C-alpha cells in the first residue's frame, strides 16, 4: 500500500511540473508563433515554443514546442542548452488507470506533418537549470536530429501557454 501511495504521489508531482492545460484545442493552447522569431533549418520550423517558469527553489521544469517537418520525415534525438545540465524527451501514456511519464530516446517528426510537445502530453524535462537562465526571458536550446542536423531555438519563459496572436 505504501509503495502504491509513493507511485501516486510521484505521478502527481510529475504532472504538476509538466502542467495539465494548453493542449491543442483547449483553453491556453496557442496556434501562434511563441518563439522570439521562428526557428527554421532545412525545411524545419519550430513554433509555439515556451518553457514553464520554475517553482521557486527548483531547478527542474518542462518545455514545449511544435516542429513542422517541411516535407521530409525527421527524428528528434536530443535537446541541449548551455543553461541546463540536461534535457530529456518525455512522453505521457496511460498504463492501466495511471498516467505515466517516461523518458524516450527519440521522437518522430512526420513528413508534411508536425511533432507537438504540449503541456500535459509529450514534452521536454529540463534539469539543472542555471539560476540565471530566465534573466533574458528565453531558454536557448539546440534541437538535434538523426543524421547530425541541428536547429537553434529560443523558448520564452511563461507561467502558462502563451495566448494565440490577437487574443488578450
């Protein structure tokens, strides 16, 4: 019974760090370009990016964005930042009646499609963030793709998913 309670509490803490709102089509979701200017590289476009402001005293948070494939299927194999010790790709999936978060080695960006990392779904887990990371309002990241391609992006810090352009 104690082990089960620990698992439930750990899952609740993970979901709190990752958030629950902002999935496409839900309040808080964004259809706008939330980057400090869109990032593009070889047909790839990174849009709707943001990083959840960390809870005071914590150096762990979550990050979100959409990558549009630009006609060629790609495989995202890593994300790095000079402002964090490590960044992991995480997925969320139901196992029985429990939502579980787990690290994955890669995520696919479909040709002529998009990979969306959203609050409450697939996302980045950012560990060991520098205390000064949010000083300029953005987290600089490098998205790494299979085959050696990389794309630089800036993900702004926010408490929740930015509102779509034109909404206040």
